[in-house]
C-alpha cells in the first residue's frame, strides 16, 4: 500500500496537562481529573479528531490476538447457537434456568462475551469481528478464567484465545488448592489491581520476557460468576494459593514498533486500584478481564 498521508486536524487538540501534586485527601479527585482529560483527548469532537498520529500505519499493525506459547490448550465447543433464551428474559431475574457449570457452559460464556462473530476479507486483507464492541475493531480486552476442577478441565488459571475459541492453561493448581476455590456473579471492585495482576500472572516478568512494555496488560475487572444470586462478595482472594501454582506459557509480542502516549500511562496509573486494606488470603473462583494500556 502507498505511504499513508496525515489526516488534517480541523482544530487544535486539547493540550495535555498533568495535574499538579495534591494531598492524599485530594488523590481521588486528581485521578478523576486525569481520567476525564484522557477521555476528552481520545474521543472525536465536532470540530476536530481525537489525538492521533494523523494516519494509519498499515505496515506495523499489531497482532490482534494475545497467546501464550507453551501453555496447554483446552478446545471449546461452539455451542451458543443452541441457546433458545428469549431476549426479554435476560432482564428478568431468575427467568432463565441456571445451566450446569461445565466446559460447555464456559464455552458459551466466552463465545458470547469475547468470541469471534465473523471473518471479513477484502483485496487479500482478512480480519475478524468480535461479539464485544471495540472502537476501530482494536479489541484490547483479554479474558481470563480461574476455574475449579470440572469434567475435562483441571483447576487453574486460563486465558481465552478468541481466534481459536480455546482456553490456554496458564497455571495449574494442586488438588488441595482447588478444593478451596468457590464459584460465584459479582463485580469484585474492593480488591487491589496488584492482587488481580498476581492472580492472572500479569506481573510475572519471566512470562513476558522480551515483550515490550506497551504490549503488557493492565487488570481491568474481576467478576465472580455463580449459578445463583450472590448476596455478598468474598472477603479475600486466593492470591498466595494461585501465586504458588505451576505456571506455563510465554506471552507473544504484539507489535514490532510502538508510539509513546504519555496520557495513556498517566491514566493507567491514576486509575490503578491500590491495596486498600490487608486481608487474609482465601480461595474463590472468578473470571477476569484485562486491557492493553498502550499502542
């Protein structure tokens, strides 16, 4: 393809200003200002484009799929077409009978939440569409599952590969540890991002050796999934149990070159959920999502 030409900006972008240091009591307000400034700069306006290089760098498109070389794969069935749940029942509590917690149900969950919906091709270029929306079809969100022992699935930490509709086992948990894991449906926001990163192996330097920092992942959300209502979130996460598991897999490099966007690093730091309180490490089972913070 010919060299890209910069797109003209119709107005000067909003300047990025790092908020000045504030007291501890003003840290929350400072983080909100950083996040709002980030959103203002990264969205299109009526009189200007969002902050960008001004062109599409076709020659260095990143790999759209995160994988872990050496991790054991668990193939998932494509079973979502077998669902016959009426749309209206999705908004009525308890209207949909709970399905058993098994490999087929896990496959349906990931297929509908993060799976591929179609492949498109034009003039030799081929790309995938996914069930979850993403601006520019970039899809920076990755999905993980921390599972108890199930038929055809060993207890452990798994990464979902949408391209192949399979799970990669990142960490194997011993039987004794698996017996302590629970299975529940609740947004677990009180826990720190440090703990989430440890549970998903995102802070394991050896597993990301040779991977540019721009291609590392940022913990986004931890969700407890259950067959029934959840009255209260767990008081602690099994961080040390999972940290002591048997890990495998080497993360792939997603792009050959990168552009430094200071605002992305700033908003990632500002929205990082710190450890608010010390808590006893106990076990639970969760699904989680992570996000790439740079491009």
